[in-house]
C-alpha cells in the first residue's frame, strides 16, 4: 500500500440499498460521507466477492493458447485468454485448472501467479487473478459456453502481431499479455 493510500480515511457508508438486479448484476446505491464532511451518493455494481481467473496456457515452450468467443457487450467475437469465475470454495488455482479443462481441454501441472487486477474499481468490486499455466495435460470438462470455443495457438515470438489483431481488444487480455511480456523479459 502506498503512503498516500495508507493515510486516507475511508468514507462512512450511511446507507446502502440495492436499486436494481438482473440474473448477473446487482446495482447498489451508497450514501457516503467523506472525512472532510462532504456527502455524495454513489452507485456501483455489487460483486459476488468470488473473483475470477485468467490463464495464459502454454501447450509447449513457444506456444500459448487463446480462445475466440462471443462477446455480447459488443456483439462480436473476441480473441483472448481463457477465463472464468471462481466457484464457491475454489482457490484461484483450482478455478484456473477447471476453466482450462472446460475451455481448452487441458489441465495444468504448474500454475504460476502473474498478477492480480481490479476491474473498474470505481464502479465494480471484482478481482481477476492472472496465472501462467504450464506442463499441460489433456483433460476436458463440460463447460457453460453455448457453443464450442475456437482454440487459437499463438507463438511467443509473435506478441506484437497479437496486439495488432482487430479482435484482440479486451482490456484484461491486453493487460495480461503485456504483464506476460514483462515476465518473459525478467527470465
């Protein structure tokens, strides 16, 4: 934690109310009072607190796997790393192995922590753990996707061309790729 963050006093939440919900989203209104006496009403999407995982799975030393799947928010197909929610009672590593088996048909003998991201923390409480998956072994579990995902192998020496792909635009996947590139340079 930075010195600035350590000295900040969190606002007092005087009232919290759910103002809308769907199958996957809950929106809350918060009445806040800041340490200087200013009051504001904020709205946020309430997270489940479970978190999510994203994996960079290596099929061999020079090749990792991506998936192309439908993205309802943009009504398009997007290329990105396999990912999914952490189920209740799972660790990030257990969730990563389950999601790998569901999405790409492999489990991993080795999962290395890369980074943890917060997604839109001003409006949403959700954490994503990014892991590098190595020493893969074939194993498939049924997933919850409505159609089979397209599995796309990609060479490590072609990272720049991945960033140039029109359908590789999801911010979490781009961040994971850049963090992974930094990890590679440190080896």
